[in-house]
C-alpha cells in the first residue's frame, strides 16, 4: 500500500511537471485547446494504466500516445490538423512589433499548409526540442525518415516564404 | 534565402510564442503499478460493470451536430478509485457505462456530413438503427468505431481507450459494458 501511494505521488508529480508541455504539443498537433485536453487526458490515462512500464520515461510514453491519437484524428477527419488557426491574440503584441507578428503569422500559415506528418516532425523537433532519434521513436519511424521529412518541410516553408517575399517586393 | 539554421530558429520562436499558456485541468488517473494491482483493478472494474444498468434507449434527440468533441454527458465528479455510472448520448443512442479509477471512458466526436467511411473499415451489425464500422485502432488497446444513423448523414466517431473491441461492441449492442 505504501509503495502504491509512492507510485501515485510519482505519477502526480509527473503530471504536474509534464502536462503543460504535453498540452502545448497536443495543441499544435490538433489546433485547439479543447481537443488538446482530450488527447492529453487519454494519454495520461494510458500512461497511468501502464505505469510499471512507462515510469522510466513517462513523458516520452505519454507524448507518443498524444502523437498517435493526433495522427489517428487526422486520418479520421481526413484533413490536416492546422486548419484551426492559431489565434493572433495569443501573441504578445506588446513585446513584438507588427512586422514580427506578421512574419510569424506567415511562417505559421506555411506550416499549416504542410502535410500532417511533416507538421508533427517540426513540432516535435523545434517545439519539444527532441533529437532526431527521439522524434523517430515518438513517431514510430526511422531516423532517416525524420531527417527527410524535416528537410522537405523546411524546403517547402522556405519556398512559400520566398514566394511571398517576391510577391511583396513586386507590389511595392 | 534563409539558411536551415535561421529557419529552424524562427520556427522554434514561432512555436513557442504562438502557443497560449495551457494548463491541464482534467483528471489525474490512478496508476497501476504492477500486474497484481492491475488484476485487482480489473476485478473491481468487472464488479462495477456487472452493476451497470443494461439500458439502451433511443435518446430523446439526436446528439447535436457540429460539435467537434464532447465529453460524456451526465457525469459527476468522481474520486479516484470510485465507480460511477456515466451516460453518453451519441448518434441518437444512449449508452451507459461504469467509470472506474478515473477512467475517462469513451470519447466521441462528430465528423460531420462530409466525412466518408474510410476504405477498409469493417462494418458490424449491431441490430440498431445505426450503421457501425470498426476502424484501425489509433493505438493498441484503444478501439474505435464510426457510427452513422440510417436517416442522417452525419458520421460520429467513438473512441474507447483501454477497452476491448468486444466491450465496445457490447456497449453498442446492449447499452452497457459486458463482462
């Protein structure tokens, strides 16, 4: 019983520490906070249920579940997750200039146009700061696949931004 | 032209600054530390399921359309380790199940009129005024079905983390989980 309580406290400490990060990842993968909480709740439930296995790396385990649920949701919905736009009022407008804000919005819009798998790779690598190996483990694919997806995503974003810049220059 | 380094640096900044402060406010489930504990919990769940009322009725009204994601209705707060009976209204069906150990239970979502059933989905006959298909599990142990009423085109999804396919099927056929 004492051990059980100790494990429960360890799990609750994990939730307190990691749930915010899991929510941010889920939010970027699915596009709104309500769905993000649903995904995280399910992930925490599954992590708790398999705590004896997950306790070594609980955040990695829970993140994997979040990503799998998000991927399934994309498949089921048959559309990309980013169609729910990130609201502009989430930006700290006082701390950033209008140009910065617009540039960031253009960047996010370019990301949202990527295939879901490439978006997931970018979120895991550049929001969660996972290595190539950790990203591959989370997505259940090879490291080579992560590298090629990252490269393709960056190329596509760069193309979109360059094209927009050319258009803007031409309009001046 | 932006270098990879410049672009990834901008991506990181954009991600960090575009995500609002999000705090998880949902339930914190109880852990299952070992096989022994798991067995105990399963027995507790089995007992709870036996107590769950076997009621399937047509809901008074179809579930509201256009709702992106909905938690089970009629739920009351539970303390971890306790069992409550919850009711879920989906596709005009009223489904009742027992929630044990803080389990979130099945989650349903409305896919809308424009979403088709994916090729490869397996249709099952549950003897109800709805069509039901099993689709690939998003993760092992998380069965999922799609539901569509005969007289409406809206497609619903029902995901039951931690359940078996049979439990999910029983829930649809009998209105409650079966042992």
